[in-house]
């Protein structure tokens, strides 16, 4: 009898494999991989667009699942790929996004559409490095493609412009030695979203934005516009996938998620004093009460501008979503007891609830 080879799985990927096994047994419809390079074995046409759009498949790959602007070895900062017909759409760009895209089996130049939910640094700090390496991959390999389309709240154009300014010094140095390298600026097109409704459509997807309740304050400037935080709904041939981004309880997000095949939701083990269910209305843009210090500010943020597991469950049930995929776990550096996140959702939601991990992949077929 041949001896079994020792497993090479790390504890973390082993945990993913365990989740995969449970889900496969429960659903028979979900494909999760513990091998970050598995997708790299797909035929090039499958991941490089072109006629790949004819394929009927929609996958979600969680690239980073940490909640909050912190750096930790257990999880990467928020980012996800929605892969429709082989074409990857990137939602948010946390600090490790460039490496995570490649670990998910894609080249950075495959990413041609980016949707930023809001401009907290945990969701956007990786944008400048991603743009830098996209530029270099394209320029060095003389790859000619249409511009990368970057959608986000007001100030997205401002941030993309400043990213190009940051890149321009390195670009100047590289081009001094290799003048034939293409310029970076024409490779990126930024779009500020200043309204709810359909913001993007192609042969694969229709993207609808809804302003959520993550910001309950007034901020921004005449130069960049009032700051907003969005949730996005992606209608695909296999069903709708809704990314909450960061939000507090929200009627608009609940409506946006109606009938979704998958609700990819943030979740926070935030402390809520008993009876504290008061959420400032979205239209109320009065400045906050002067904070009594950072602690008071932090308490307000966690109470009103994020979702407890129970609140995720209520919203998912009211939206009649089929599956809840939890990401942006806060705090995300907890040990393996992910039931802390899922149990509260399951109190109110009867569908499948999955606690996300980096590079967890979910196929909605
Ligand atoms: Zn966040
Ligand atoms: Zn945020």
C-alpha cells in the first residue's frame, strides 16, 4: 500500500480547505480553493477576457478580509475580485492588493475595472502601488490595452491624479534609461460617482451604487466633493452579488441587496450598549457632537457606522438574499473561532453564512 505524502498545506490554507469541505457537503454548489495558485492553471482565455465573456461562470475571490486600517499577519486589507465569464472586476484595493491579485491567479494587467467603495485607507491604500505595477507591466511588455477604469466616490479622480504624481518620479527615472516606455497617465481613467443608481454596464455586468451609512458626518472640500461611501450591486448572468463595503444599518443597502445570490457583507463585533439602536438618518449631515476625545469618537464609529452580526442577519433576511459571505471582519485578527461572526447572522437569517478568509473562492453557479 503506497504511503501518503505528507501534506504541504499550511495551517491557514488547511482551515480554508476545512471550510471548503463543509460547504461542498452542504451546498454542492460552492467551489472553494485552498490552493491560491489553482486559478493560474486555467487556460489563458479564461482569465484574459476576449471571448471568455461567453463562459457562464461567476466567482467571488476574497483577496483581503481584515476589517479596519490595521496591518496584521493574519489577514490582508479589504479587496475582492468578482470574476464574471473569466473577466476580473476588482472591488476595493487594500494595502496588499497587488500581491493578492497574483496569488489568486491573475496578472495585474488582467484587472481593467476597479470599484472603490470609499476612501478609508484600508480600502484604498493599495491603489497607488497597483497602478504603479500595472503601468510597469504594460509599459515594459509593450502591452497596449484600453485604460483601467477606476470608479469610486467623489475624490476618486483626485486620488488617481495624486497617485500618478507619486508614480511620476519613478516613471521619469525608468524612462530616462528606456525612453520607449509608455507613459502612465493614459493608462488610467477615473470616475467620481456622485449619485445612486447604475454607474457601469458592459456585456457581463451591470453595476448599481447606493450610498450607505458608513459616513454619518459632513466632510470633504469644494476641491474633492463631499465624501460618500457606497455599496455596489453587480448583476451578472448567474445572479446578483452585492458588496456592502463599510456601512451601518441601511435601508438603501437592504433594497440594493434584494434577491441577491450572494451578499458580501462587512461585519464587526462592535459593542452596542443595550437599547442603543439609534442610527442617524442618512440625510442628517449636521456635524457630530464635539467628541470628548478619541475614545468617544471610536465608540460612535463602531456603534453607528458598521454592522454587528445580528444587523447583517436582519438585512440579509429582509433582502431575501441566498448566501451571506462575511468579510472585513473586525477585529479580524481573532483566532479561529469564526462562529463569533456567523452565529449572530444566523439568528435572523436562514440561508448559508460563510466567514471569509483571504483567497477564499465562492462560485455562485
Ligand atoms: Zn473598512
Ligand atoms: Zn471605512
